[in-house]
């Protein structure tokens, strides 16, 4: 009970100290403003500077007469083609003429609104060719006619329009893409979180060593309660700050897309189209799966910050942190390549990856969102990750106690292991 009260006191004190620090509040406010206004200014500026002179819209050809040279031997229903052409041309007429292609081509060259279409048959396949005209306007008409025939020529043979293949069969499914991308995004998110806050976690742990207050703390508070409170307080402050930044960044991109649409309603900026396509994912993810995935990412951040606490417990002064903090950086990199090497990015991820804490935080959140694994697996991975975080913090507390009176260079892993073994005897 005393340890629990000490933990709560230290956690509350650490969190409040972070929140009241001027640098923290200023950084949070400046980061929120930058995250919101930079996307708006950049997207608006890109649209404003990249806007070219308005292009003249090319209207669909008006009246078009097509001489048909039918060398296929089949009876063509040209009336069906003309009926289909009403949706594409103001007037489209097909005339099946006698004579060679050369003679009809010379005749058609006299008018830009006249073209020659040759139909041939090789075995069971029909080849339709539009003879290349010389005038610019005639070339535009030929391109429009060629596009029309690619879609509608089957009507001349009495064939119904072929239905398009379902999108999910012709392209990779959304869930498969998310299964591939989300582990990369999780790794990047954790890396940036540790890059921003890993050093501060280690610095918070060695604060008493540099201020000569360690002996007082070790007499009044157990190292386990002290380190757990410090790490959780720092992690909560970091998560709050980063969440505010992400929320402002999302709002900035949304506002930037609105500004671009206000500048140019017909914009084709890829970023704007991507932001507007996010509405397609609405309803795909349930609130429970989102909360569980976010909890796993937070647990992963806590786990790697616990490794930073181990680095802080080993270090005797702030200068040693740069070497000690390689612990969580190497752990994250090794975990990423372990997932990558075992083909863990995708729906066929090996099940054992979900039960190793360092890899589970990379693979399980995406699988929960896409429904690849169930809630039971997600909760189990979350429990394993939290238990591993607690064990690492307890390890850091034990090292902290052993290093209380240690003087000298930063000890290596072998020396630390020998110290732990000797202390357990």
C-alpha cells in the first residue's frame, strides 16, 4: 500500500511538472500552430503557384461522318452504333461504302468531319482501324471515334456490353493494402515518438543522480515505485502532447483541402483527392477496434520507453545517455527487420509475431483494424506487452539500485549481468 501511494505521488508529481514546464507548454502550442497552419499554407501556395493558364476545354466532336470499309465478311449493324453514338456525338453517321481504302481516304480528306474506318477479321477476332487523317481537327475527331469504338463496337456485331470486373477482383483489396502499410506506419510512429521523448525519459531517471538526491530517494521510496511513476508520468505527458499535434495536423490537412477547393473547385491535386477519399474508409473500422489498436501502440511506446529507463538507470551522467539510449533504438530496428524478414507485413503474418511484445506492437494494431485477428488476440497481445513493460521497468529499478553508488565508465552488458547475478545471491 505504501508503494502504491509512493507510485501515485511520483506519477502525479512527474506529470504535473511536465505540464507546467514553460518549454513543454510553449513547444506544445507552437507545434499545434505549425501542424495546423503549415499544411494550409503549403497546399494553398502549391495550388496558387502551380495554377496554369486555363486550358480551353475540348468539346466532343459535333457532326461526324464515317466511311466504313468492311473487309470482315460479317454483317455490321451500323444503326446500333449510331444509336450508341448519340451519347458521344451530336451527329454520328456510318456509311458502308464500296471502293478501296485509298479512294475513300482521299475523299474523306476533303472534309475534317469525315473519317474512314476499316474493319477486318482474322480468325475470330475483329480489327478496327481508323485511317490517320492529316488535319489537326480531323485527328481530334479520330481520337474521339477510336475511344468510342473501343467501348461500343460490340453493338455492331450484336454483342451486349461486357460488364466490368468487380474492383475487388481487379485490384488489391483495401484491407490487404492496410495490412501492408500499417506495420510501416507503426514503426515510423514509434520511432519518431522515441526520437522526441526517449532522451527525456532517460534524463528523468538520472535526475536524482546528477542532483545528489539519490540517497534521500532510496531511503524514502522504493526504486520500483519511483521509476514506474516517473516513466508513466513522462509517457502520459508525451502522449498528450503528440496527440494534440496529430489532431492539429489532421485538421490542418482537412482545412488545406478546403482552401484548395475554394481556390479551384476543379483541382486535381493528389493530396486533396487522397484526403477526400478517406471518407471511403468510414464505417470500415469499429470504435472498439480503433481503441484497442491505439492502446497497443501506446503500450508499445511504454515498452520502448521502459528500455530508455534501463539506459537511464545504467548511466551516471547525462553524457552517457547517448550511448545507453541505443537500447531502444536497436530494439525497434531489430523488431522491424524481424517482422520484415518473416513476411509479417500482410494477411499471412506468422502467429508468433503477435505474442512477442516488441514485434506485436508493429503487427497487431493493423491486423485488429482490418479484422485479420480477433479481439481476444488483441487483448492478449496488449496484456503481454504491458506485462513486458512492467518487467523491464522492474529490471531498470534493480539496475538503478545497483548503480546507486557505482563510479566509473558506463558498464557493458556483461558487467551489468554479473552485477545482477551477484545481487540475487
